[in-house]
C-alpha cells in the first residue's frame, strides 16, 4: 500500500514536512494503525502523534474516525481540531 500523507499546522511542524509518500506494512488496516505506524518512523512523528486525541484526520478528503479502514485510499491528512470564531 502506498499513501500520500499530508500534515497541517503544528502536526506539520513536529513531523518536519508537509507531505510524504509512505508504504506501511500490510497489517496497517485502519487510520489508528497508520498513526501507530507513523509514530515509529521518527522522533518528530512520535511527538506529533503522542496525543492522538488532539489530531483530526481526512481520508481521501473526507473527515473520518480513527477506526475507519484505509482500503484503497490514496491520501490521508492529519491536522489539529479547528475552532471557529464570529462571522
């Protein structure tokens, strides 16, 4: 499996890049599995994903929960929760 991974805001800063192509092992099946696998890739990844409750994810540009299966997805994006203000 090959995934294009996008990182935004402080997640990008901690990982050290905004985008990378990764090929996790076949046992990586869900978004949560991707996160656990990414944590092993570098100290920056481990730091970025240390508290996954502070991360939101989009799979092929659709917001999804961590238990979502990756399937044939091509892109996964990680970003902090977004807060809004007054209009």
